[in-house]
C-alpha cells in the first residue's frame, strides 16, 4: 500500500515538477504559513530584509510513534506508579544531560525519589550552554528539533513548553556546490500527507538530481518501506557508500545528498556512516507528514529545556545537584554497588543507581569487578565522534535565511544565522552564525585532525568556506588569510568568535555498531544504563537521549513494583569469548574539571588541553579506539 502510494507520489511529483521555484539565496525564503499564525513573532531588522517568523506547530501527535510515546509517559503515572510507600525507591542518577534528566522526570512521575548528580556547574551535557564575558551564549552544539521526535514532543507537551519551539517553514535548504552563493530547496507542500510530500519534495527540486537519477535512487529504498525495521537493521553492516554501490544507486547522489546528510546526522562522511542511520532517518521522515519539519529552540538550552525538566523533578520530590562529579562506583564483593563516591568525598547510598554518562566516560569508570562481564565489554565497540561547534559574530547582517542550511562544504556541515532564527539571539544589526565543523578529524573521515589545531587555524579555514558561501558579502580581511581572494564588494568582517571542541560527542555510528548498543537492563542488580548510545530505535540525538532515559526509568519502575526485568539484549559471541580473557584493571577514572573531561564540549585553554592530551591522547591525536571502516 505504502509502495503504491510512493509510486503515485512520484508520478504526481513528476507532473508537478515544472512548477519548481528554486529561490535566490538573497531573497527571503518564506512561504506564507498555511494557516494564519497568531503567534507570529516578527523582529524586523534595520539592515536586513530577513524577518524572523514562527510557523504554526505542526500536528506531530497524529503518528503511531507519538501515540506510543504518550502511552509510555502515561504508564509512569498509572500502571508503573508506586502504590505502597515500601515500593518507593531512592534512585541516584549519574549525569544531568537530557537522558539523566528524562530518567529522573519519569521516575518522579512514578512516585520515586530520583537524585541527579551532575559533574558540571551547568545541566544539559551536550545541550549545555554558558555565557561569555559579553553575556553572549555559547552552545555546545547547534541543535535542531524535528517533528519526528515523538518522545521529545510529548515531554514538551507534558512540561507545557511547546511554545519554546520556533517552527520553521517545512523545507530543507542546501547550498549549491557549483554555484557559490546560491541555494536550492526541498519544499514540503502543506496538506499533502506522507509519503507523497517527501516524494514531491524530491521530485520538485530540479537543481540537485536529474529525473533519471531520482528514478534510479528510489528502488533500493523500497524494501525499507515494505519490510520496515528488519530491513533497516539488516543494513547496519554496510556503510552508506557500500549500500549505494551494492544497490546500483547513482554515484552523484552521494555528492549531492548523502555527504550532507551523513555529516548532519553523525558528523562523519558517508563512507564511514552505517546505512542503518540514513534509513532510520528516512523511514521516520517518509512515514510522518511533519517528520522532517524543523524547529529551533527560542533560547539557550539549559534555561529553556533543562530548567523546566529540573523544576518538574524537584516539584515531584526529586533533586538535581550540580558540581557533583561521581569519582567512583564502589562495589561489594559480589559486584553489586555499595555506594557512589563523589569527588568531594561524599558517599551516596541509594536503592537503585542509573548511569546517564556518555559511553566514553562509562568506560573510564567501570569498576574492576564489572570489567570481565560481556555486557560491559560491548562498550569497547562504541566510541564518541569528534565535532566542533563554532559561533561567529559579524559586524553586519549577512543575507541569511530564517532556517537551517546544509552547507555542502568539505569542512562544514549545517549552519544557521542564529540572529534570525532564535528569539533570544535575535539581533537587527549583526549576524551570528552557528556552524557545525565536520568531519573534523581522520576518525570522522576528514584529512586533518582539526581537534588538535588552534582556534585561529579553525576560524581561518572556516572564513575561507564562508567566503565561498557568501561571495559578495565576506570581506577580504588581512587577519584571515583564507579570505584573500575576496573582491571589494564583500564588507562583512568578523567581530568575534568562539570555538567549542567536542572531542567525544555522540557515538560514531560506523557500520555494525547497533548490535553492541547495550540494553538499559544490565547484569548488575540495581544498576541501569541510560544515555543516547544505549539501545533504542532513535539515533544518538536529543530524541534518543530522552527515550533512553525513559526506558531506564521503566526498568527501575518495573523492578520497584515487583515486575520482572526486561531481558538483557543479546550479546555477540565474540564479545563473550573475549571477555573471558580480559584482564581487569583499576578503573582509569576521569582527570580534570572541564566539560570535555565529562564528555561535553568547551572552548579550551592551553592548560586544559595539556591535561586532556595526557589523560586521553586519542582525542587529540585522532587515533580511533574502535577500528573504523
Ligand atoms: C555539536 C552537536 C550538535 C548536535 N546537534 C543535534 C541536533 O541538531 N539534534 C539532535 O537531536 N541532537 C543533536 N546532538 C546530539 C545530542 O546533543 C545528544 O545526543 C544528547 O544531548 C546526548 O544526551 P545524553 O544525556 O545521552 O548525554 P550527555 O549530554 O553527554 O550527558 C551526559 C551528562 O553526564 C555528565 N557526567 C559525565 N560523567 C559524569 C560523572 N562522573 N559524574 C557526574 N556527571 C557526569 C556530563 O557532564 C553530562 O552532563 C548534537 C550534539 C553535538 C555535540
């Protein structure tokens, strides 16, 4: 049925393809919202014609994934809720990123007492942000929300914060590789349901792929629609490039689409990325009419998302403690947890413990007694990928768009002018670009280990790319040699910048990783695992982190009311065999104070860099611990 729809969509789209309007980059790209937008926010600009506009929240609730997410949320207040005070558990959660906070939120809904211990002075982990000396916000990463984020959308509804999402026009914007300064769009027509809207969007765009190339691209994707998740999971052993070649997809689709998609999804190139990641994303977007519609948060993430989560936890009797790094998980002779030892020397004793730390940090904290257990040895197969997030303030307005742009540059992934996309960062006179610099090391498929380069080298290379993306706007500036080719028309000069290095971000979704993602249920009684890398059907993302925290809360809640544990996910035979011969050592532990030490990102100084080079040289030398394809 779906396939028939898709073919019909293709035919429809072919007919409609003559009406494509590829926009000129320097004209505003707003279509009128399909229904009157009473919440429209207009921040008119003096020196730019770009107007920030919120589009109405799409109907994200009418999908099976949303209904499932909502039912699960409700279960914490009904079937999983404690009915007897003796069932109430004190749960110590290590890590106050989205996963730890989500876990605590749902445990508090079920009547438990969660206490989140966050190492840093700010919540959020990879969605944390802080202010510089001028009061400007520096974010760990440019974060985009999608309509196909059912657990995030449902949690926003529960917390009453949906109005903090600034929905953008349902469109994807790509820079044209061969036409510097020009962009092209994929437009999703309002009112046309999935999968027609997706098929139409692809077919209506006449700038990126030819009609025969589009037709050649569709057949390899049809099994995804017929067989669904089993087909998607089965492709995990193949990289995107291998999948394309195996199924005869045109090579140009790699250049035109997959490079941009792979860098946006996992900060790596398609020859490194598992095809399962691309198919998972496509599957969600193809099946949900508003799945690909994007939203920006209206301000900094700690205040606008983490704080309402914390307030909810506290209101329900839980606690969130910052500046509380867990130094050691102290075990009994039988391997069960005796207590957590904080760096301050405080001992934390609880009924249940949850790790919501990133995978690279969990590995450093593994108690000696757990190290020979196959469940924990799986973690050796997972490793955070490096990425760099840049903020660049210009002395005037660039003629940007009120949306996310896929740069399609060899150095950059996506970027946005936050001065026109985000209310808190709005500025009528100056542009602030936030850019994701990827792939940024050989680990991620790049040629250069940018993680080990200076901020000035990174910014100069980026200025060169921006000069190409904005050929008539970026000024020739002696300070940045890469702009030396710019002509006299370019006037925009860089006022200031910030380089945030995240040497270990989301787990590298290289081929074959899904089978090693651990279940939330662990072999240690009273110990559960959360974090975006744990096994859940969404990728390493805000949605994945939120769902993983919720799944961990479900494990704890079930146990508390006497239900059996969900089974531990199957572990690969080679992991079981290798674990038997593993020689356990004292845990490596975490050195240093900074965000990077705890799996986040920061603008790092020389002293911190030296410490990190010593404690985790792979981060700086670009050496993978997990063999890359
Ligand atoms: C540059 C960048 C851009 C991104 N863009 C997007 C996007 O557009 N859309 C999207 O959906 N996702 C995006 N992501 C991914 C998303 O941010 C993550 O998947 C998600 O935030 C991970 O949440 P988490 O809670 O699993 O882990 P984390 O956010 O890493 O949280 C772990 C927490 O544990 C704490 N911790 C670690 N060790 C200890 C310890 N010993 N004691 C106490 N606390 C400890 C850390 O300080 C941290 O707060 C992006 C990520 C980056 C880096």
